[in-house]
């Protein structure tokens, strides 16, 4: 009989405190505070992080970290990684929600021989990223790979 793998459960905590108008502070033990507020489109100001940017940024960061983990598992070296992400906020089914997030990583690899494995790692990354698995929005990754010798889509 095959033994079922057990997984641990983790808890993450933070605190949000209202300061004034449509602004506040997001804080968590051991972290720098983050000034938060509404985005400009909802009467906010551009000098603070809005929940929409934080959600899209959380996904972008999780995908990067998951990809780096996938590459470590494959014993492949990433020379550089930078990604941009764009989310679409729509009014759908009577509610405002982020419906789609496109992430465009630019990834430099050590060797041309790593390209195919890196493409497979991208597929595994989208499937195993815990933020991707926690949201309703469609997530699309459009990676661009390069090495010292080539550039590949």
C-alpha cells in the first residue's frame, strides 16, 4: 500500500491600520511597513501601493521564486531573471475583480543546452505556484530566454 505524503500547514499574519482618507499601513512582524491606499482610478494617490498592485506583485514574485526553485531541482543555473506583470481589472459577474495577469519574465541562462529544461520548468512553475493556485484570474507566462550566445522565445 502506497503511503500518502503529508504536508505541513503554515500561517502568515499581517496588520492593516487606517491612517487617513483612503490610506493606511500594512505591517507584519520583522518586515518594513508598506503605505497602502486606493489606486488612482478609485480616487487614490500614486505614491502608495494599492491592493491591485500588491496582488499582481505577489503573483509575479511567487512565480519568480517558484521558477528558481524548479531550476535548482533540475540543477540548472539562472544567470539573471527579471519580469514584468500586468493585471486586468474588470467588472465581471457584478463584481470588480482581476480577471487576467500576464507575466513576462526575461531569463538569462548559462547554457543553450538548458533552454528546453527551462521551458519545462516554466510549465511546472505555473502549475505549482501557490499564488496562481489561490486566485481566480487567468495567469499567462510569456517567457523570453537568452544565453550568452542566443535569444529564444
